[in-house]
């Protein structure tokens, strides 16, 4: 059945509010301006992607939302509260899966649970089993990362982020290093997980087709310093046909901003 989730954004303050964020790094050659007055929101249960050319500050804003870096100006709020550091309300998935090679798949997924404990009413083992089932890796629970394919390793990273049951999932180019066939499979699985868990997802990517396929809305960044050029609503029902005329039209709209940057 086709599902349209573009009504997910609340009329109140969004669950994630990026408000006038600028970021300047200091270097030996002088200041480097990564972000300039960036503002956008992500509503509860919404899937929003950030796209932009290399050096546009996509990953920088991700790290600020995650609490891994501080903004030079402006602020990020989650549930109306300023972000001052990482927290269990935001699960993170990176392009580099960063799994612990000495831990089994199950132990990698359990890592965050060892710090904050499982959700109420379940054991650590039950939560790990549930998350591995979500990503289709139940049979790999006792395997080590070196025994997994790239796609399987990314699934473990997603399961680990989901284990503490965060309301928000932050993903920084998580499928950038896998082949096209594996990426397409991961897209379908991620959308299934999103539909089942109702998480809010903020997804950073350089792949425009990926953004159109996955997202309710796409935030388009300019080249450095990164600013928000536009926000494009992807008003297409799911599942989406990558070869369809409507899909191609949205992709063309996003691509137009990159062509402008080349002029």
C-alpha cells in the first residue's frame, strides 16, 4: 500500500530546531567559515535529508545537532531544549560503522545499553534480539565484524543506534561506501524500520536520488560556507518509483541548485 507521510510536521516547534547556526573553525591560515546562519526544523516522525556539495557543512550541522560540536552562533534545540552535548534521545549512525572488532554483533548492539540500560520492561538481551530482528541480522548475533559484509556492518550500526530506543535517529551518509545494489536494499529496510518505529530521522547525504527516494523533505545547502538555499517537500506516495516522471521531476528540481553552483 502506498503511504504518504508528508503530514508529519507539527504546527508547533519542530522536534529538532536548528536556529541561526553559524560555525567558524580556527586554522593557521585564518578562520574557516563552515556554516552561515543555518535554520531549519525537523518535525516529529518526519524523514528529512540534508543535501549539498562537498564542503557545504552538511556533516558539520549533523555534528552540532548530535551535540558532538558546539555552534559558534545560534543554537540547536531538541524538544525545545538547547543541545549541549550528545544524549540518548539522539541515536547516531555514521558512514564509518565504527564497530568494535573484538565484540560480537550482539555485544556491539548492546554497547549503549550497558551505559543507559534497556527500555522499561525488557532485558538487554531482549532489546538486542529485537533490534537485530529489525535489521535482519538475528542469525549473525554471534559473528564478529570482520565476518560481515559492508551492508551487514551498517545494519549493525543502525541496530546499535536503535537499541536505546531514541526518538531521533541522526544518519551521516550511512550508505556512502556500499555498492548500488546493497544501497537499494538498505533503503527499503530503513524505510521499513522507520514505518515500524516512527522515529524522527535527519539524514545527511550527497546522493540526490537517495534523498528523493527516502525523504519527506529535502533541505538544500549551498557551497561553503553552508547556508540553506531551499527546502523541497517530496510529495510522493510510497513505495517510490525511481524511474517515474514525478520522481524524476523532484530530482531535477534538486539538481538545479547544484547546476547553479557550477555556473
